[in-house]
């Protein structure tokens, strides 16, 4: 199977472009996950603390 040099160059360029697009997509996904993570952390920090002592809010009724 003979492939012309022009076709080989076009194939190499399209593969490079696909690789670049995948890298950009991965970078954008990583950035959006970091942003979501920081937002969830801020939300968890602002949530009221749960009860740690006593009977109110520290026990679960498992017979329900």
C-alpha cells in the first residue's frame, strides 16, 4: 500500500490537531472540576456544624 507524501502529511496534521483538541478538552475538564471542588468546599465550610454531644441530633432511629 503506497501512501503519497501529501496524504501522509495531512494525516499527521489531523492527528496532531486531534491530540491538541484532546489536550485542551482535558485541561478544561480539570479546570472545571477544580472550580466545582472549591465551590463545594466553600459550601461545606458555610454549613452549620452537626451536634457532637447529647442525644439530640447524634442518634439515628433504625426501627423506622
